C-alpha cells in the first residue's frame, strides 16, 4: 500500500505549528521568539521520517559491516558505535536513485533512467551516477537557483539586467567548479563604477542587493548599507546571525539565544562594517540600477540610520569580529575583509554545514545561520546549562578542513557527502527508533519537496511541461522557453500566473522580502486536488502521460509505465501484471472520452506518485 500523500501534508502542518509562548524573561517584546527560532528541529524531522519511512519496502536487517568510505563515515559510524546505536541498512537502488536525483539536480529520474540504474550490474554504479549528475546541466540549474534564493538575487531590487548577469555568472562558476572562496571574494570586492548592469560587473549585484536607501528611495545611507552587508555576509558565509547586535549590544537580549554574542557590543559590529566604510553604492534615479565605488571617507559612527537605532558614536578601527584582526586603513579594505573571511575556519565549516543540511535534511548545527561561537570547542565547553552546539564537532571540523584542502570545491564537497555510506542509508529503520538517535544520523531523514521540485516533478511525471516563454532581460529578445522551473534565473522571470500561484502555495521564496516558507497546510492538499496547474496535466490530451497510457499498445515500456511501476520487496523494478484486458481497455477508453472520466481516472493515476515528501522508492 502506498502512503497517503495528504496525511503527510496534514502531519507537516501540525509539525509546523507555532511554538508555545515563552515564559516571561529579560527579552524585550521584539526578541521573544528568538529562543524558539534557534532550537534544533530534531523532533519534527524524526516524527516526519517515522511516519513516512515505515512504508518503504523491507530490504533486510541492518549490518555493522558497511564500508567506511570517507571522513564522514569515520566520524558518524564511530559516534554511533560509541553510543551503542544501530544504524539502518543501506538504501535500495530505487530509494537511492530517486534521492540522489532530487538532491543533486532537484528532479526525479525518468522511468528509463531508473530502470537503467537498477538493472545495471556494475559495482560502482552509484559513484558513476553521482559523477554524472554533478557534471550535468541539471546540477548547475538546481544549485544556481538554490544559491539565487540564498543570495536573494531579485530583479525588483537590482534590476533585470543585473539579476540575469549575476545568475549567468554564478552558474558558470558552478559549471567550472571555481573555488568557493574565490567566488565569495569576487562578490565582496568587485566595483562597478559605470553600472552593475554591465556584464563584466555581474558579481557586484550581490553587494547592490543590500543597499539601504535614505529618506527617499533615490538617496543613500552608506553606514546602513555597510551594516547590512556585514549582517548578510556573516549569515551566508559564516553561518552567524549578527542582526541583533547591529542595533544594540547582546547583554540583556541574547542570554537564552547565543552565548557568544551576549558580550558583544554594537560598536564591534560597526568595527567590522568599517571594512565597507569607504564603499559607496549609489542608486541611479528612476532605475533599479547602481554604481559601486570605493571613494568614501570611512564609516561614520554618528551617521543617521533609516532602519536601525540611532548611532551615538564610538572610536573604531576596521576589525574582524571572529579573530580580532585589525585592517590597514591605508590599503583597500574590502580585499582585506574577504581574505579574513575566507581564510577563517568558520567559512569552510559554515559552508560544509549549509550544504550538509540540503543532503541530510538536518544540519550538524541547525538552524544553519545560528552558529554560537562560544559553544564549538569540546575542549573548552560552555558553562551549564549550555552544551556544545554541533552534534558532531569533530566531523564538522574535519569536513571543513577537507573542503578547504580541496580548493573549496563545491563539487568535491557534494561528491564526498553523496558517496558516503552514511548518506546512502535507508530512511527505513527496522529497529526501535528513539528521538534521541536523531543527532547521530543513524538513518536518512525524509525531506519535503521544495515548491520548485514539486512543480518539476509533476511536469516530468505527466510529460506536460510549462515551456514558459521569456525574453532576454537586457535586449528583450525571445529566448528558448524554460522546461524546468529552475532553469529561470529568478521566480520573477516566469510570468505564468497559474504556475506561480501553485508554487507560492508550497512555500516558494520571495527573494525580495522573505525566505522559503517550510511546512505543509490544508491549502496545499486542496491545491493538489483542484489547482488548474495540476488538473491540466492529468487529462488524457496534449500528449500527456495519461494519454500515452490510454493509447499505448505496449504499457510495459518504461515511457508508458511511469505511473504503474513499483519496487518489489526484493528491491527490483517490476511491472504490474494486472494491465487491463483488451475488452476492459476498450470500455475504459470509451469512458475516458467523457470529461469527468478523464479527470477522475488520470487523477487517481497521478495521485499514486509520492510527490510531496522527498523520500526514495
């Protein structure tokens, strides 16, 4: 029996409910939810995985003889052995194939791809598939779009040309496997004296995105922009949230949130923002267009603010907050900041943790932008009741070092994760699972499909693609249509209202104002049943998969059996042996000519696809 898709949505909705009110404490009203937001989501992840993975086929008992393939397995399996925790067995080929396609490319495998992989006798077929996907354009599209969300690359803030140029530049960086420290450095140090709309200034869109206007939208607040740049660089590249201390000191606010920030003062944030004190991001009137130069006089600690508490002045020098290293004001400051940032171990650790969560569904530190630097070293533990923050500090350190030693290659990092035996564990756990096992990663955790993955999976499963028309953002000439959503540089680039409404319902990020919204809702279940986006794709017309099934004389072909194949208990792909007889098929075809018959029959076929929860079959 296949799991009921709507039960997952209802479960996810329950798990995503608002946290219980916190008891009165020293937090001011505007900080009262920070404690809840900083908590690890272990229970939600564990409960969702338990509810889904028990439906997976049983493929044998767990064994302690799994190969130790890299540093990940050494640390994770070592920790499990020490704690006396058994892990799940390796995933079946079907489970692994679906998982790796979704995690590396954001797309489900085609029936042909799945059958080819499962039936291959090659001992190294998993490694070969990983390499093939990492070198594919689909990998570039998926991670280019994902990083666009992370960087909030948004045409409404920086203009269409800058958005497109930045997206193309970053996707080329991914394709060429440029070192991530070099990518970050170029984004932080580049200038655009003419305009960020110039293609050779593409990386400058990152800095322009954090521009803070003054009293009008065509004036500038240079110190506010410097503060915002530091806050976002730290969030993205260091996994540290400095938002609070950009307005006030940590004492009296962060005692229950972040031990490392309690003693920090606002002036220390200004000292780090001083690396951007001479940067001038100026808006070009009546256009989402900016210039970026280095001709300012420095950070003014008495400057007015449009978005933060008033500044009251302080004596500062450009200082990197994590190490206390002071910049040389006689030399360009932004390159000094980029060097301090990318050479600090936290840059590699935070990046490794960020990518880790996308593959494992749970960070070693989670939330990924909540690093507490006073709780990272087991040799120097924090005072009670605080505990060490990473669930496996040695693993996080080792993964960060490995990332740095391999020239900050994102491909290498993802390949290392995907090839590990730990990543390839099954989500099914045949023993008695306890929530306390969750930090050990003793099984693979279920992940909800993102809005874009769900969109692309529905299009691919039904063979009804959007073929969304679009134009060059600079010259407005027609370009080849987008087949998959993640081929677009931004959500704004596709104008199809039907599809956009569907994606917004499933939590698509608004890069201008808010990040991706996780969790499920009753509305999502209703949209799956009644959305025009879905209903148009489950009709037996326009070459859809349903029409192919109805008309096919050979339903056992992979292209025809997308809705009808299933994994056997032995872990092999089998074809259903109950395909209708010629008489039944004739009757069904007659019924399918009726509108209601078409919708009902194809909806039933379509609803058997596990399209809401990312677990592998």
